[in-house]
């Protein structure tokens, strides 16, 4: 008998809430897909996102729908449809980045080996690879993604972040002033694909797609992103976190 159910893109939970007459909120990065007013030609990975679009379209109506994403705080942010609200995602706060080095964060079991080899070939080799796996690479320092303190130190010096597109790491980069992002999104993760689309659209970073299939051009594509200069993109709004909305 909860007073409120908050659902992260879960159709079964949302239908249970509706059937039992319990107040229902949605809070998910997936609502970038159905909540943003997309223009023609902006939506890469359109067919891959079709299943997610159909799932979201069948969700019962909720009292409130929060788009859990850092893109609500970028300049000239995406326009949301009526009934959708931005909410600030949780993130590591290291007081801003000194923009000295780079970080790579890879949580894709199937691609870690090939992506790490590509990264290991990029000069000047001054960034750290964080992953759940143990890696010994000739030019690339490695760290365990669960070593939060080491990750925070690296984030505080970070000027470029390579990731497979997870919202948590995109948020860490955006809110700590990382100069440039590079995303090779997982094609089984709708959030990652949406983050990649918006990073490229708002010139926050580069979507290199499935860069490992570019053969001899793969290193060149990532190195080009590493060399790109960043732009001023953050425009902080008075916006609450989810627990503050619940308390209110």
C-alpha cells in the first residue's frame, strides 16, 4: 500500500500501479525519446529505438513524467512536449574539471577488448581507462570503475571523456565541466543511443557509433574527437532532484 510508485520505464510496474489506483510518476532517461520534440533528421538509430518507442507508447498515463537527464541543463536545451518535466540526475560533484587529461569508461562486456585496444593507440596516452575488468595496457593506465575515489580524482582533471553512453557518466562529465565527450553507444541500450544523439546535436561531444568496425580509421575517428575543442554548453537552471520533488 505505497502512497506513490515511481517507475523507471517499467511497463509491468506502471500497469500494477494504475490497476490498484496508486499515484504514479515516471522518472527515466528513456523519456528523452517520447518527451523531446524531435525534428526531422535528428533521430539517428531510429529503427533500433522503435521497440522502446512502442513500450513507452503503451504506458498508462501518470500524474507526472520526469525526463531524467543532464540535457535539461544545457544551453538551448531540447524542447519538451506538454506534460513532461526535466529533473536533474544524480552525479559525482568534484567541483569542476581542470581539463588536463582524459577518461575512458567502458561497461560493455562484448566490446571492452577491442575498444581498449583502439584507445591504447591514441597519443599522447594521457588518460585512464575505467572498467569492471582488469586490464594491463602498454600506454593506458587502467582503474576499476568501482574504485570511486580514483574515478573522482580522474574526473577532477578530465578534459575528454570516452564512454559507451551511460547516463551516469554523461552526467558526471556535463556537470563537472568536461570539455568534450566521445560516445560509442551500446546498440542494446536506448539511453546510450539517445545520449549519443543529443551530445552530437548540441556539440557537446562526438558520436563515433560502432567505431570498432571502422578498421584502420577507428583510431583516427577517436583521436579526432580527442583533439576537438569543447564549447560552453552548460546553462544551469533552478531544478530539483527526484527526492526533493518527493518531499515537496
